[in-house]
C-alpha cells in the first residue's frame, strides 16, 4: 500500500472517523510488542520503522552492516522477504543472487545480499540458528523490532525526521505501526533520518542522526537533468525530494503501491511518458530489482550517512561486548 496523504497531516475528520478501528489495531500491536521472546545464540540487532514503510529501515541495515564489518565482525542479515510472490525452496534460506529474484526472495533481500549474507524467512529463530551455523558473529534483523520473534540485544527505532509519527494514529487512521509509547518503550535507541526537527518524544535514551545521500557521481549525472520519476515504495515523495536535492529537474512522477511488480504494459507506458516529457526515466534500486528489463530505466541509489559515525560505532561495540559477556555468563 501507499500511505494516504491524511496520515501525514494533523489529525482531521477522516482520522477521527477511523479511530475506533485504529484502537483495535493499536491494542493488538501493543500486545505483540509486550510479549516475551527468546534470545539467540549470537548477538542480534533489530531495526524497526516507526510507521508503515518509508522510514529508512533497509538503508539503516546496510549502513550498520558496513560499520559492523569495520569492527571486524561477520554480520548476517535476516529479512522476511516481504513482497515476494513465491518461495523457491524451504525456509529459511540464504539468498543467492544467481538463483533468486525479487519474486522468490523479495526486492529488499536482493539489496541486502549485496552487503552481507542474507537469510530470508518468517521464522527469525530458525534464521538465527542458520546464521550461527554458518559462523555469523552477529545477526541484523531488517524490520524485526515489531515482530518479537527474537529478543534483540539492541532495538533501533528508525524515524523519518520530516514525517515523524504522522498524525499520531495507528492504521487505518494513521501510519504508526504500534502506539507511539509502546514503540518507544521497546526501543533502546532512536535514529532520526533527515533534517527535520527532533520530535518531542521525551526520550531518555540514545538519539542519533543520519541523512540519505545520493552518490556524488550519480548526483553529478542528475544535476540539471530532466527526469521522470516512478516508484512503488511506501512514501515515494521522499524519492522525489532526493532527486531534487541532487539537482535533478523532476518533469513528472508516477507512483505505484509498495513492492509493486511491473508488467510489460506498465513499463512500456512509463518509457513512453518519459519520452513525451523529454526526460530520463528513473526509479529506486528496490524498484529496479522488480524489473526484468532494466536497459531503459536508471536506478538512483541513496546511501545512509551517520552524522556522528564514531558514536554509532562505539554503541555497536558496547552492545556486542555486553551481549557476549551475558551469553558467556549464562553458559558457565
């Protein structure tokens, strides 16, 4: 799905009209967050987004994975493979880009597998066992904070600094994946992505900042160029802003539902629209993973950059040391 516009605006009539249904959703989400979960045999870092898509979970997972490698770790990534339409084998399984595609593994899994071994499967406990058996030193759960399938050693809540908590309601009245207080209670640290003001959440825990930046070479190619943007992501307006900040002139846009699989007619229509506009058709890396014929389309990648990388690195080192000390004491 794509977030309705009223989710990001101050609460109005539509949000209040849907609030009884939102209360039911909120109660179920709150109960799920409160339930106990088992610990894995290796340290686990869980990443979750405050809202239903578009916060920046996958770029965060990629950035943390790179940092863990700098610390000498052997990280594995775990994802449910959301959006895939079929499974090529029993789960969980390690993504092999030579054999798996977006249909069988999911678009996010293909991106994650470029950075580190990535395990696809809804059973996070089985994924942790598989990772440990393959000599992973730490497991990063992409979109794992809200499932409570594993009790992580670090729960990181990702927030779009410009969007914040939206209108403050849970679906269908608003974008929150669970009541704000319940999510904050479960989070060990908060990552604000973007230049918006820090939300007044009253946190007494770690708050870090980051930005999504287009690669300098890609930005140089985009500068002054007319582009036609299309995407099937949670909040595609963020993609449009990223292009504009890189210097591109966005001549037109077309948005699709999140994780949308494009058919041949849609792709031909997108190419024709771009041609009529005299613009280059561009999309996200996630979308390009769902497009078989990529010759006519260009993906624009954005990388997460921490404002204080040393602070994040120190936090990771501290968490890993504490996790290993705790597991060692239990095993004695």
